[in-house]
């Protein structure tokens, strides 16, 4: 029978189908010896626990009393560790020690990962929570709050009463069900010995314990709810349920109660393991496994029918303490001289013998008894208590949960990649990879990884050896580019006393010197190739771009293509913007498939789909690789011309093909989601051979002179999938900017922030264009058309005040324009005189052009998980009415305060009622310390017609003023505008510990060309 199971947590939308055995395990009863002991302890004289002291109970009275101790938990998992994913979720907990402020919930709520959580009581009082304990295996944990913060509610606490669980008992599950504030679900306990639910490989799973089962349809958000008996005592903890059935699964409280008592006594909660998973089997199955009949008979007599099975070894981790001692199918009989028949018996034995040897007797095969001795290891040491942030990713030691799921050894296992981030992503070491080697050195634990990375110089490329958990026997060796410019390298260590993970920065190996300039005479020392076209292949270079941040609407973390060397003095390369889409990126060049070196971006054209790079060619020349500068020709290509394509194929090897030009066609792109740069107002050559199955290259004549660059134009199809179209960009569109750079001038272009297209003369005639204009544009033997404006791409631009969609361009500075490429001749004009045809009339206008420096986004601020930047062209284009005067949110990281309250693609216009139009104004608003502001919340003149109650409500505050200021200092009001120009206000709960403010900006004073500010003062704090 297949059962669909899920944790009660709303961060996981869909969970896999898993097979659970339908074997009907015998029900445990309170007559079991373990329960007898607990009952005897419970019946000692005590006013608190004597049933006689409890008034006549009804469910109404019970729930009325219990609800004050049950809280709704709002939590955000700020990092992804182990099996967990970052994000916001809701859950439930209940107070088990009101004096100390201890709340019990599930392990998957308390989390192995760092969390930020708040508890909301039934009267809507909110308190901060700190995690103080999460069990390494079982699904429970504890959080703590300050009891003095609960000022308007009496919290009695809920007693843990594990002995109260009985088959057939009526129960109530009270908690935050499916996101509701409070829900009360009834049920009846059906089983006390259910196998622990299985949530799938790679997910958190409990084991080595029984679960209780009842027909009670709990759902997401009810994780951590108490399972109450009629007297208001918790007899179990809600943990999971079947998604396609009304069954719920509850964790017994026996081991939870022990853990709570240890915490209350300020003692560590010892947890032992043999790195072995056991499973409960009934006598009929034990007989098939070889259990001797006389042992079965004696056990039945000993337990008087209350126990009808034993624990059996299910799996043993390799190289663990039980390897070569236990094997799957071994039946556990005794431990340290006592009969072990229950998970609780085994847990008590292991938890009290951490670091010591235990003596087990097992039955193997056909009833053969064996005695084995094993060292009990510490379970807590197998749960991640520290992690490293490296290149935007996150790593930690391999956990017991992961090792158990995939049958891995915990002895020198390697380092687990919980999030790949930027650097590891470039090498393909994605989440669920395990790194076992770096820079030709072995990586056994996290300390090894830290030691190796700290000695690798910035910018170095080293080998990395890893495997994916989906294919653990297939190791891969890749090249890792160690690039520390963009992110911190730091370690976090868990502090259960404070409930936070404390950070420390780690050492890095940076070079403080700039590379030596290359002498010009060295550049000329190159050999000649046999033919012009073969020589041209020596101008080709493979280009890779790795953007470290999600900015400017990016959807990929790696793009690649071909570039062409167009100058060696200065060294310049031209490539397309599908390869290098943004300014903030790491660019690498590969020459001849032999040498890889970095490049720096000089210019991004705002319309024409090309980027210009510079580089240091000395490593190429020193390696003996022939390199040439392509000769450019601005001669226009005609349709049906025979040309030569010289470019890089899919394998990055040079290829030369004979082609025929079929057309000069305008490139038609459309707006993308999220907004991303797109080419517009540009034409490209097409060939009879289609895309040429290439990464890119050039179109050249017989003499090897380049007349067009063969480029990839990024697009998006109807399903939102990123695609590309190949075409030849005429050299005449690139040459003006190249000439400026060669002359040592600052490159720039000017243009109109509007999209143009060609209209057939027939359609223009229908719109009323006069005959004398039609005759002027009707050129025999050529395509006849006029340019018109499709739309304005920036409503805040100068041209938006003058031009309208639908305008037909008749003359620009006295010249006729028949194609979008004709606009290139005005790329340096600050002002254009235009004759337009609008609404049946000719009009004369003067239009100011916009200035583009080719740098685009060169500064980004990280704040509360948001990436904030100046608005870029594509974002402005998609505003429906007007461009807001604010800053653009390009990304909201998972697990951040931003993810909880905002979404990417909005424009922040105010912070705490202070307008922010620039990034500097934004930082200034953050640096204002709101906790010291004098807040006047009283009305200066209270109206006289108010009732007495209303007047009392509006009177000046007194001692409560400090409470208001404190609340304000922990929250920020963010006013923002959406894409449809709707204005909203969000309240962000600040988290400066896990989400400090930082910024990256272009800086020629730094070796890398970029300056990363790791921490910025904010509200008087760093």
C-alpha cells in the first residue's frame, strides 16, 4: 500500500510518494514493563499529578485552560543546512515550562538550520523565540522565550504525560492548522506502535522510535501541536500525517520528557548511537528471520502477551561502530544484561552510555546467538553545529541524516554542499554534492576545506573533486575559480545558550599588486598564418561570464559564447550581450582551448547587442599561442553576397564555412519576465544556412576582413523560456565606439528611449500620409517603408515628453530614415530635429537624446535579503504608467526578511517615511537611528465631541512611550510601488545578524576593479 506523507510544514509544497508496510504491528498497552515503571513513578503522592485533584473534566474546560499555553509559531529558516530548505513557515508549539519560558515543538520546526522565530499567544501577544535544543534524530525540539514579555496572559503550561497514551483514547489536537490561528481537531488513538513515517530520501526522517496513529486530519501548520487527553495533559506531539488520508502521526513523549528534565536541570541531553537503524518485527516475521522457538516462548511468558515482537537491525552505516558487528536481519535480544524489546529500552541504554562500550546479544541466521561489544558514539557530533559561507554557497560536515539516507560512512566523509552559490556553481558542485578533494588535497571534514581555501590566492583556478548524492560512486573532477570579490568567507558556529549562530571571518589569500603592463613590442611578436581566413581563426576566443548576483532580470548564472579580438593595442574583444549580459560579472577568456585568463568589461551597448572587453594578452603570448587582431571593414554586405563564416562551433573549436547572405532583417524581441535587457532598433544579416550551429564568430570577405559579427540575440518564447536567434551585426554599428576607445576617449552613445519599427507604405497611406511623402520614400527596386514608434521604453526620458507611440518619422535632422539601422548615424547627437506625422498632421519637434555610458548597473546594495539597485532600462520599460522615483528590488533571497514581506520587481520609494531616490539616500535612511527619535503619538487638540472612552484612548502616553520606540527600532516601514503603479507599505522585521547590510560598487582604485563593503553601519549598529 502506498501512502503519501508530509511533515506539517508549509515550506514544502509537494512531497514524494513513499511505500509504507501495511503489516499490522501489535498494539502496545500500558501493561508493558516500561510503562509500568512510569506509571508507578507517576502515582507517587503529588497534588499536581493526582487524578483526584483534577476537577470533573470536560473538553470545554480542558480546552479553555490549555489554549493559553498553545502558541502559533511564525518562523523563517534563514539558511539551508542538512535536509532543510530556507524560507518562511508557520507551526505550533506549547509551553511546557512557563517559569523558564520553554516551548516544545517539532525538530523540523526548531530546525537544524538557523531560524528566526516568534510565538503568538491566543491573545495575540508576540514574543521572540530562541532555539535551545533540537534532537539529532527524533522529531522534537525546544525553544525559549522571556516570560516577562507576556504581560496580559496567564500561561499555566501543559504537563507532559506520556503514560496516558492508550488505544481507543479520545484526544484533541489543538494548534495552528493550515495557517489558521487556532484549530481544534478531535480523534481517537488507533495505534501506539506505528513505524516512523518515511518522508523520502534526502528529507528529514525519524527512526528508531514508535509513532502513535489516529484518525485526525491535521495539516500544514499544525506541526508541534499537543495531543491532549481529557485532563489537558499532553500525551503525544503531533508530527506528520498522510496527505491522501485522514491519518495523523504523533511522537511519543517518553524521550521528550527526559530531554526536558535535563534542560531544566541545566544538564546536557546525552544522545548515543551505534550508527544502526532498527525496525520492530512481530513474532511471525521473527520466526522467518530464524528466532528460536524456545526464546519466543520465553519472551511471550515474560511479557504476558503485552509485547509481541523484537527489534531487528535494518541497516548499518559503513565504517561505523557496528560495522562487522551487526548485519541486517540481526535480532536484538539483550543489552548490558537486560532484555531489550522496545525502542525506549534501546534508547535508554544508548543515551546513558555515550563514549562507553555496550554489550549486546543478538540472534543471527538460524537462531545462532552472538555477543558483540561496541562503542556508543555521540549523536550530537553527527548533527551540523557549524557551517561555512563560501562564494555565496554554504557547506558543512556530512550529517547522520544524509549518511543514513544514502548509506554513506561518517568517517572522513567529505564536506556537504547545502547551497552551491556562485563559486561552487561555476564548477557544477550543486546542492547535495559532497566535496572530497580541493586543489589536489583531500577534504575529509570542514576544517580541511577551510585550511585549503585560505591558502589559495584570489583568482586562482584549482581542481575540485566531488560527487553528487544522486550518483555517489561517480566522482567528478572540475576546475574551480576561487573568486572572493563578491562574497564573504566566514564560519558560523551554533550557540545554544544565545540561540544564534555566531560568525567569524576566515582568512583569505589576496594579492595587493596590479599585473605588470605588457610592452607594445611584445604584442607584435606573432607569427603569420597561411591564409587570411586561417589567420582570422586566431582572433577567436571563447568567452564565459559568471554573474555573482541576480540583478538586471538575470535568469542564468553562466553564459558563454564567442568573441573576436579587434585590437591588440589596446587589447579589445567584441562579443554579444547574450554572452556578457551585465556589468557585474566575472569574465574569463579561453584562447586556443589552452589558456584561460580574466577579462574586464569596458562597454555594453544599450541597443545593439554587443559588449567590448579588455584583457592582458601576456599569458597567451608567453604560452606560445598565436593571437591576431581581426581587420574590420565597414563595407556593407549586400543580399546574395557570398561570404565566409569564421567562428567557434559547439565544441569551441574554430570552423570556417562558405555562406550566402539571404537578408538584412530587423531583430524583433519582446519584453521578458522578469524584465531583462533586449536588443532593439537593430538589424542583422541572415544566411541561407540558418544559425550555422555555432557559438558565434564573424562574417568576412575573401581577404579575411570582418564585415559583421555573428552574434546570439537573447529572446524569450511564448512559454517564458529563454531562447536565442543568431544574426550578423554590421561592423558599422560597432566601429564608432571602438574608435573612441582606441583614441583613448571615454566611450558613450546617445539615443532615443523608444522602440522603432518599419511600416509598409501601403499602411502609411491608409493612415493618411500625404502623397509627396509616399513618393519620397518609394525607392524602386528596394523595400519601401517608413519608420514609426512602437512604444516609449522609458516614460521618464526626455523623448517621452515629445514623442508618442504611433508617430511616423519623416525626417531626422533633415535626413530620411527607412530602417532602424539608419538611426545609428545620430548616435552622438545631443538633440534631434524631427518631422513627424501624428494623427493626420505633420509636426516639427526637437528631441533631446539620452546619454548612455555603457556601464549600466555598477552598484548593488544587499539589505535584509534584498538586492537593491538603480532601475535598469528593461525595468523602466515595463512600468505601465510612469517610472517611480525610487530603487529597484531585483531579488529577494529565500529565508530573508525580504522574502517574508516583499517580492522582487518592486520599486522602493520610502524608508520610514523618508523618500529614497538614490542609493546614497537609501543608505542615509538606513543609518538614521529610529530608536532615539522622539515620537509624539498624542493629538495636539483632541476634539471635544468625543465620548469619554474615545478621549481616554487618545490621551498622551506616559511610561509606555519606550515600548513604542522599541517596537519601531526592530521594524522598518517600506513604501514601494509595483509594476502596475500600485503603492503599498510593508513592515520588515529586521535581522542584522544573519542579513547585514553590504554593497558592491565599481572602483578603479581596487585591484579587482570592484569594492565590496562587508558591513555597513545601520541604525547606529554594524
